[in-house]
């Protein structure tokens, strides 16, 4: 799991968010950003972040 993928999906997780527009300097970065939204992140990843108090316990996270 790379930081970009986790960050983009975390930013898009709240129900109030209707879209996330990441920046990109190259075509490859734009392609990588799009792929990041398609990547499946295991629920255990988000549980671990909450357990380690890296994100709030009540923070919305992507649904698997």
C-alpha cells in the first residue's frame, strides 16, 4: 500500500465528500491517481491506523 492510495481513499471516505481532485504534474501521475481509487485496501489497514491512533477512532474510512 502506498501513501498516495491511502490518502486519496481516506479523503474520499466521508459521506459528505462528493469528489476528490488530486493534483498531477504528469500524465503518469494522473494515471497513478486514478489507479489509487480502484485499489482495494483491506479493512485491517484502517483498523490498524485507528488502533495506533494515527486516525481518529470515529473517522470514516473506505468500505471494502
